[in-house]
C-alpha cells in the first residue's frame, strides 16, 4: 500500500523559509502529477504547486516567485516544496498528493506550517 509521509513543517517568522518533503516507501509507477495542497482554518483545500511526470510545474498565483516544487527524478519517490519569503497568510496544513494516471489520488497526513512573529 502506498503511503506518503510529509515532513519539514513548523513555526517560522515572516520572511523566513521552510522546505517540505514528501516521501514514499518505494518507487511508484503511473504517477501523472505530484502536488502540494494546503488548507487554512475555515478555508477550502487549495492547490499550491504541481509537477507533472513530464516535469511541467505550475503554481498558485499567491505563491509564484516564492515557492518551488521539485522531485526526486531518479526514483520518483519524493517531492519537495521550498518555501521562501513566507507570509502569515501561508499558514496552513500542507498536504502531499500523488495523482495517478488511473485518476486515483494518494494523500499524506499533512504537516502544519505556521508563519508568525
């Protein structure tokens, strides 16, 4: 069974940086895209960043220029989110997601990111 495990969340001051990681226990085949979502209290879950199997990336307008998504190309077992110039409005639980070519979704358990002085 596929399990996604996020790490790297925490408390950071405005303007700071964090790097989130999402790892699986082994290689997974049939991934269409690897994604990061976030959900703030009282808000809907939103797509933050995405990278397709072909390497195409896209970002939410609110994070463009500040966040960078990358992956472990060698084994397709990990995806990362480098977050710079963090703002209080980036505070949320961040979730890793693998969207498969079969349209099935795998989700991690989430990691809390809090941006506060």
